[in-house]
C-alpha cells in the first residue's frame, strides 16, 4: 500500500507539472499576425502624412529619403565563426545621430537634437535602425537594407516601422506594446 501511495502521488505530481507547461493560447503572441494587423494602419498613416514614402516590401518599413548623405562611408563585412562555421557578418559602425521618435498619433517618446547628437554602435539600436542604416548588400552578403549604399554622414531619412522591428509586444517607457514607430533620423557622423 505504501508503494501504491508513492506511485499515486508521484504520478499526480507529474500530471500537474505537465499540465502547467501546456500552452495557453490566450497568452500566445503571434508576431506575424501583429505585423499584418499594423500594416493597414501604417499604410493609412503614410498615405496621409508621407505620400512620397516608399515601402520596403522585405521588411514592411516605409521610408522617405529627405536628403542623401555624402556617400563616403564604406560598409564592410568580416569573417566570423558562429557555431563552428565561418560566415561573413557586417561590421556595425559607430553612429552619431539627431533624431525624433514618435508614435503614429504624434506623441514624441524620445529625441536628441543636440549639436553632437546621440552616439553609439549601430547594434545598440532597434532592428529598424539597423535595416535603415545597412545597405541592401555588402559584396555577396545580403543584408536587406533599405537603400543600395546604406546611410552616410549627412543623410536625413524618415522611417515608419512596424512594432516587429522595434519593441514588438513589450512596452518601453512611453511606447505601448505593439506600437508602430515614426523616426526622423539625421546622421551627424558615422565611423
């Protein structure tokens, strides 16, 4: 009888543990579905505010090139060993930018308009910025950037990104979860 009780409670504990690990569909976040939900509101926003904007169909990011930069910065890729395989990876430049970030309703959530701008390595910023900065390709390496040459010193660009390339279903300060974002970016320097 003692063994039966041990086995019974052991099985009961296992059933409870397995049941607690089962997927709860109410809390499941589907990034692709959210991306599709935002596409129409972004398109409506762009058509009323930025009629000259272009849609990058690979990323879903809309952009308008306000002014081209000097085109001097040369993006490069280097060999890197990842999980035992050598692959080409882009080298993230150090950027200085003046920018304003807004929600689609016009609420400014962050900005830096100082003379020197905000400085950091490109990999420190949201994926939308990386897509905007990097070129479409470096040699044979496809990066999926918005422009052929990538951004350079003096470039001014406005991007409207789905939340997928920003903070997704997480809130961040004044940014609610699942928020498409509108950025005006001016490249002060890039090294």
